[in-house]
């Protein structure tokens, strides 16, 4: 699940929001000052670059590693910070009345007034190429694109800036592991009169005779149980909500079809979970995340990989992300002495595995397993070069394709981050069109597809959605409550 989250320092609005949702019971552990390490090139000739936390430290660290490139780094910093200040407009466009949103988009004022919208139409590759001719620095400016899943030539510079800015003050991990997020949120939901059901997949959204959403039908074993409610909120994503959960007559509504035409499926991925015999210390595992690239032209490598056949792709994987949850969690050693874990992720196209989509999980046959194993072998050879001590200490290894994502988390086409975060999605018209209210009365969208991908993006989607339902700006409420809470704490 969670590899790392930015903006979790004490006093940040995101941390305050999470504290409210978990009654302060969820603790966050900062990663070390070097939270990301990027390795470019083949082992032996590879160059290693480190990303430092801190609004000054991040860019200062780049200047030390790229002497002579201070001007390019300073301009990159200026662009990132100017774009990220416009993120609030993204929420505003989704909250203002639809007609006003459409007027703002048509007026042409947004790009003139706000760097966020001005740079949303420019690709990461184009902006970075204009900053420097140093190919390795271009790669380091762009390295974090796997966290939203779009290669540099198709990624909006505004989207990229949001992610860079998100981690400028460092990175955090939930103490006790990612499961603690749900563990500490569920009691708060129940205390407020809500409930949480596991193993109860939603079969469909129920509509009344007037076409209004009035409940959901969930599976309980082999039976279907109808749960009725005055308001239905879906975080299942646009494709699932509109194409799978709504009846055909609602799906055919022109506005729903218009929204579906604006979006495409995000990239799928291949994941490996590894259980190891040996402590983090013994095996030399680190809390920092590693981005391992086969060279410095990230876009060209990704393009070649994603356009190749599955057999060729499985043997030539250009990017591997390696994360060590056991090294990030200070409670791990007491809970699981002498054991450790790794999570390894890369991109993988749904089409490479599509022929097995109708087969049952764990029963997809030898050809599927062989293809998976080729990916595993290629990836693990790269990981063994990074962490050589783990090679003969593997106690458990489980790999997953886009079909695995589709099966376990109902992710359409196995996409990692929901709807594609390409340049089209970051245009003002698309931002204003995909809003919490849907064309089906009483049905609302929330989560990643409403705002942006990842933990923080999904949370913002929730605030936007709730603001819309309650017809009040919860961002204002949050800021006021935060101020009042801080004042109370100061007096204590």
C-alpha cells in the first residue's frame, strides 16, 4: 500500500486533517533526510543521486551533486513553487457552480492568472529540456514520475510539480505499517454512527423510479443485500462507478458519456512482495526508497518498454522502485524479530496479460505463471545488485500483474492511480467537468479520480466531495478549527 506520504509534519493542514479523522491515534514516522535515492545506468557504471528533505535542502542537495547547474536548479525550484501555489484553484473549480466553472474555463483568464494552468499544457519532458542540456539532471528533475504513473513526454509539468512540492519537506510512513490507517479510522466512523463492512463487494448502485440513487446492493456470500441511504458516495473510481455499478439507462446519460470521453485508464503495474529471513540491519536494508533506472533518458526507455511485446518487455525492464516497509517502521523489529520485507514495483501494460482476464485467480495456467516468472527474474536480478545480502534469504515471494490489481482492489485494467494523470486530465475544462455531483441525483464521486492520485490526493477528493454535499467550504472550516485548536494547545 503506502510507500511514503509527504506533508505530514506537525502543523501541516494535511496532518491536521488526518489527526481529525483518526482522533490523533495514527502516528507518523519521518523517513531519513535522504528519503529517495536515484540510480541511473547499469551497475558498475551507474551514477547515484540523493534527494534531501527540506525546502532549502532539496535544491541545495541538487546543486552540490550538479555543480555548474545552479541556474537550471533555481529555475526548476521557481517553477515548482509557483505551480504548486495554484493547487487550491483545482479544488475551487470543482466547488464553484458548474456555470461559473465553465465561464472561467472559456474566459482564458486561468492560464494568464495562474502558473498551474499555464504549465498544465506543457509536458514535463519539454519544460525540463528547456532548463538544462545535462541529461542526468533532466532525469533527476523527472525521476518521481512513477508516483503518478505517466512518462515525461505525456506528463503535465503541473502534475509533476505537485508531487515534487509534496515531498519538499520530507517523507513520512505510518508507524506500525499502512494497515494502521484503516485501523484508526474505522472506530471514528463507527463512533459517528457509521459502519464498515469487509468482504461485501458492491454489486450495483440502486436507483429509484425517478432515477435517483437510493442505495447499494452488496454481496454477502452468494446472496445480495440491499442497503438503502439518502446519499450514495462512490470512491470506486469513474470507470467502476459509471460503467460497472450503474444500470444501462443511467450510464447512457449524455453528461456521463461526456465525462467518460475526457478520461483514459491509468498505467498498470507489476508488484513483488518479498519476505526475508534476517533483520533490516543484517541484510543492509534502508528506509530510503530506491528508483533504479537503466539509463538517463527516462522517456525513451519507458516508450520503448511500453510499446514492446510482453516477452521482450519482461526481459528489459527500464525502471524498478524498491521500498522496504520493515526498515521504515520503528515497531517492526519488536513485532517481527529477525524478519524483514521488500516491496518492488514497476510498470506493466494490462494488454500483456489481458488474455487471462476471465480465468480464475491462482488458476490462470502455466503460460501466465511463466510470463510472471520472467518479470520476477528480471526484476530480482536488479534488486540483488542493490541489496546483495538478500539473495539466499528469501522466505516468501509473491508477484502481481495488472490482473492481480483488478481482482483484489477492483482496479479497472489494473491501473495504479485510477484515471490517467496525463495532460488532458490537468486541463481546466476536465478539472471543472469531473466534480463531486454526478448526473445521477444523490450520487457523488470522491477519492483519487475526483482530485488526484495517492493518499493525499484521495483525501483532498474527500474534502471536496464533503464540501459539496454539505454546501459549505470545509477547507475554511478546517483552517478555522486548526487555528482554534492550536490556540487552545498554546494556552495549555
